[in-house]
């Protein structure tokens, strides 16, 4: 069993597209579950999610990382997969994840992201982000894992202490703990469609600056607005 955990907050315009892409996976629907953990949305996010997901509930832990942790604790899968409510998942996404875990013992798996929105600027932005992820992985200097496209061995994830509940950088920080328990792998086969809407709203350079600022200050900041959602 694979458990897909999706945190959400006021995503009524995006979540159906995400969940529909999960319904079209090449592995049988009975081999994976979809769990949406909502930050008490004020729109119709939960109503829409309930049409597709196996479980929808309001989170009790803080921040995006806490929402993912809540989902894991109510999941059944031995492989835990995380993504975002505004992503689009290729039809072979879960099949490729399952295959990577069957090839060799790994504790965490991640891959590149492709822009959903058209435009050379979006493609270039993620080209450099993906190149940075590959350089970090093959050099061993940094595991640039993203919560929108990451999978874990369930036992190792819980043993490592799960996600930290911080404003940003929780998805990079956990890789440092996971690598102490086993192999963390980057796979080009495991790709997702990534929405650039927040970069378009705030500006790519400003968003990257604020993200780097928050990460360098331990994952918390009251000054900057980078964080993707105002989770409770």
C-alpha cells in the first residue's frame, strides 16, 4: 500500500485537478490511498476533496509539516508519498515511486519538478532548480528534496522524527536526518507538475531570497511572506 498525503488550505480552484491526476495512475486504485489534510479551509476545498480522497480531515498539528505528519499517522501505507494540492501528477508517478523502492533499500526518494504554467521564464526557473538538486545530490553536499515530490519508507520516516513544524525548509531538513538511517535517492523518473503561481505572485528572486532567509534562520520567520499557505 502507498499512502499519498496532501496538505491543503483554501485550494478549491486547484485541488480537483490534482486529485483527478491521482485517480488516473497506472497502478490499481486499490494499491494506494489518498489522504487530504486540511488547514480548516474557509472555501469548498474539503467538499471537493471528499469526492476523490479516501480520507479528508482537519489537521491538529501546526504548519505544513505538521499537516503531513498528521496524515502519516492516519495512513496505512508502507510507502509514504507527499505532494501539494496545486500539483499535477503524471500517470506513472506512483508506479515509478513503487519501482524505485523495489530496486534497492532506500529510506527517501525525490525527483525534479516541471512547471504547469507556460512560459520560458517558468521553464528556466525550474531548469536551474532541478540542476541545483542534481548537483547537490551527486556531490553529496545537499539533498534538495521538496515536499511536493517526495516519498519515504514509513518506518524510517517515523524513526527519524517526521517533519519539523517550521515555516520553510522542513522538506530539506528532514533529508539530513533520513540519510543517517539509509539511502536517500534522487530519480529523474519521479517528476511532478509544479505550479509557479506563488513565484509569479511574489516574484522568483524575492521568493528565493525569503526562502533562503527563513531556512538560514532555523525555519521560522515573522518577517517574510514566502510560506506557501497560512496553515493554522
